C-alpha cells in the first residue's frame, strides 16, 4: 500500500473542516456565493445578483485584492440581503415557518439568519457518494483530537452521534475562554443551526469574529508542539486558512522550516487527482506548511483513522472529565473510597458519581489492571452500539471464547485492518477459525433448517413472521432465513429491543438462536469477513 505523509502522523490531529467537505457528502449543499444568490432571488431585486456584485467589486477593488476582495464583496452583499429580507419579513411579504415578527423582535432574532439555520438544518447525504469513504470519514472524525469547523450544518455531529462517539460541542467563542478538557471537542466557530444569533455572515459579524480569533489561535498553539493541524474543505487562498496561519507566525518555535511545515497540512480538492503528493509551501507571511492537491480523500481518512494512541479522543474525554470532576469537586472531602478502574469500568464509575459516592481513582496499565468481560457483556455492547468496550478487550473476548460460540465481530475485524494492528500468532489462528465458521452470511443462512411449510414461504417483515404464530426459537430461525428480504432498519429495531431483551433473560436454544441472528445481522450490515 502506498505510504503518504498521513501515515507518518502518530498523534491525533487537530482538524479544520470547511464547506468543501459538506459539499462533498451532502445533497444540494451551497457554497457561500450560491447561498447568497439564492437569498438575493427571494428578495425580488430589480438589479441582477452579479450586476450588484460587479458594482461592489468596482467600489472595493482600490482597497482590496484577491480573496480579501471577494470576502469584502460577499459580506457587503450579505448586509444588503439581510436588510431587505428582514424588511420583507416584517412587512409580511414573506413567511418563515416557526418565526413571527413578534418572536423575532422579543428574542432579537434576524429572520435572515433564522432562515439560514432552517436551510442548513437538514443534512441529506448524496446518493452518489462513496459509502466506504464516508465510513472512513467517520473513523477519521473519531481520531480527531479537536475539530474546528466554519460550517453551520450539523453534519459532523450527526455522524459522531450515529456511532455513539462522545464529544463536547462549543458554538462561537464559547469554550475558548473556558478551561476545557482539550480532547474530543467540536468548535462551530462561525455559528450553528441551533442558534441564529451565532451565525457569522455579514460584515459586522466578521469584524467581531476577527477581534476574538486570537482565542482560536491560542487554543491551537497550546497543542501545536505535539499535534499536527489538517485543513480540509478549504481553498489554499481561503481567508480563514490564511488568517490562522498569520496568527501562528509569531508563536512558531525556532526550527527548520520544513519541520514547521509538517505541523500544518492544507488539503485542497483537485478533481480526479488520486495522488497525494505533499508540496512544501509558504504563505505571503512566510509561514511554512504542506500543501496537498487531491481527490483521494478516502486514503487520507483511512490513514488518519489508523492512528492508535491506545484510547480514542472520546475515551480520553470521558476519563479526563470524570477524574477532574472527582478531584476538583469531591477531592476536598475526607470520606473517600478507593477504586481501580480500566476502560471497560468507565460507565460504572460514572454511575458511582451520579449516585453521590466519593471515590479516589487509580488508572493502571494492563499489567496491573484486568477487568474480565464475558461474551454476553460484549454482545450487548456490540448490538446496542454503546462502544464502551475497546478493541483490545474485544479481541480478548473473541479469542477466549470457543470458535463455535456465536459472537458478532465483523466491525472489530474491520477496525483491526483499518488500524493495521498486528495480532499474535495464536490470536490470529483463533480469529481466522472464527471467520471460517462465522464469517459468511450465506453460510449462516444455509445452516438454518426449518419445516417445509415455512421454508417455502418468503417473509418480508418481522410482523409477518410473528403472525405465523411459531415459537420464539423458530421465529428467530425464520428471520435469519429471510434476513435479506426484511428492511435492515426493521431488523435492527427488533434485535436492539426484543432481541437483546430475550437474549438476557433466556437460555438454551433460544439464546443460541439469537446469537446466530446477531451474527447474521452483523454480516448483513458490515459484509462478509476475510481472513486476517
């Protein structure tokens, strides 16, 4: 496999994400100019949009050039559109669902910004995207120490929540003033769809933002020595990129320029270019950085997703936050119990805090701490997608359990391969034996033997199977036999509610049947598994 500069990164990065990434994955996602033009058309102007831009360009070209000129034009036209749009709204010439002139007045809301929030609240993923690339993008986000975005839309947090990845979100300047954890944090620095007043789009918004941008730079510089920064979804001339690079200039350590350049990587989209060739560059302030022009984002996402510092940023967030709460809020109390925890104990630790127990926590390495996780706990965590059991602990469960004991594991094997984790020989033998027995959906379906009447029927829903009035074991068998005919969401709902509940309360054939169903569903979603 081709080695890239991203393979050399060993620390979880700080990631800046611009509109180009949302445009890459989301349906009908506009750039700034397209957004403003759409609102210009709503205000019924007699002058054409581009005619107005041309007049602004003529006025400002004596004082501004390049991207600063474009920025000045766009913020000025945003001022104009906002004024016209808000006037029309207050005159009842246009309506906005959920907003009235009374509410706008009492809550000091700009109808224009409220409408923008509505526009970006819906995130529909494009039909033509590379689904594997999207999967790698989620893993990439999972491995970001801090995510900073100028996008208003909730695309990033929606993806993180879909995989139960814990993070802390800050809007605007919130968080930059605070003593935050510094791990698994998402900063929406240009605003968020949940707060119209946070939206940055007009000239005054940007003027106020610029005054406080030093806070962003300070937050990043505190991590810069050991943590690389990656810009995605921006052009190389983007004002946000250039301004941040300039803010860094006075704080860079004195070192070789090429070493400094490797701290900052700017990725710019170039259609159909699959190479990832880094080029040493400097901006007009003499700040060195690495420039990459490519369309091969899948490779970039994959390489970053393979970084492994032991715990993911979201796991570190949980530990740091809990331990800080214990020490800062409870440490002054005299009645303290002692507890030794490992990553799998973190949920119980949180419960102890909620229940008001006072604890001193020691975190040891694997030589000192061992928490036994049985395969039933593993299955519940896996099926409910709680993501509380780490990859290392999961592998221990898989290798400790007999290979003929049905346990879903396709996601874990994919993680092994993505992170390029090497197994010990005895672990590899056990995992491959499990793959041989349980790694094929068609093999599981073929192993199901049911009566002639039900084997000749085609069932297209769980309710149809339930209406056939068979027992719980046979019901599970029929679901497996027809698993490709039933909508995935329907199967997921069944196994995460009824299925997991029955699994925890039953024994014998029913429990075994449910184990096999969990494996079949896992392979339906994640695909068959190849040997490691």
